C-alpha cells in the first residue's frame, strides 16, 4: 500500500483501513504470544502501513482546516 493510493480514498475508507490494520496488528501479537508461527517481517509492514494511513488522514485534516 502506497501513500498515493491512500490519498485517493475518502476519510471514511481511511478510517476503515486503519481499523483493519489495527486488528491485524493485534492478531499478529496474539499469534506471537501463543507461540504460533508468524512471519516476523509482518510486524514492521503493518506498523508502517498504520503510520501511512495516519499520515494521510492528518494531511487531509490539515488541508481541510486551511480551506475554511
């Protein structure tokens, strides 16, 4: 997922994507805690995707504040 793709989405879609990523992050933590095999690189990927979504949401918020 790239920031360019995220910027084309609506705020509601971004909020849904953020919720989905948080749930995925939680599931990965639970799998690690129970000793199930988890791909260790997934933790970083999900964390970076969450940061991208939050950054784009913040950009939308800041640009909306300037217009009014």
